[in-house]
């Protein structure tokens, strides 16, 4: 169970996971500046300046959501395993 919790923490504190969530939030928030600087989903180190109301934003959001889904699936599997182990240990 401790190994599973460590794996969950590694994912939650993973710099890519946190950057994905931050960039997705930045793209989805409607207020603020007209232009934003954000990394492209395929290479987050490659920072681009885009208009908030452009078609690129939708493409970026979709790309980040796909990446976030991968992390969320892994977290879901680990949490399910943790729950099963907890049920076995503490019936």
C-alpha cells in the first residue's frame, strides 16, 4: 500500500503533470490578457504566444486534455488498487 501511495505522490508532484494542469487552466480561464504564452502540448518547453480566442487555443486544450487523461487513468488505477488493498487489510 505504501508503494502505491508513493506512486500516486510521484505522479501528483511530477513536473509535467503539474505543468499540464497549469497550462490547461491558463487556456481555459476566460478572463485576463488577450495573448498568452504557453507551451505547445507536444513539447511544453517550446513556448508560443497565442491569442486566447484563436483556433489554436482549442487545439492546445484538446492536446493537454489527452495528456492529462493519461495521468488521470494511471491515478485512477492506483487509487482503485489502494482501495482494494485497504478493503483486504481492514474488512
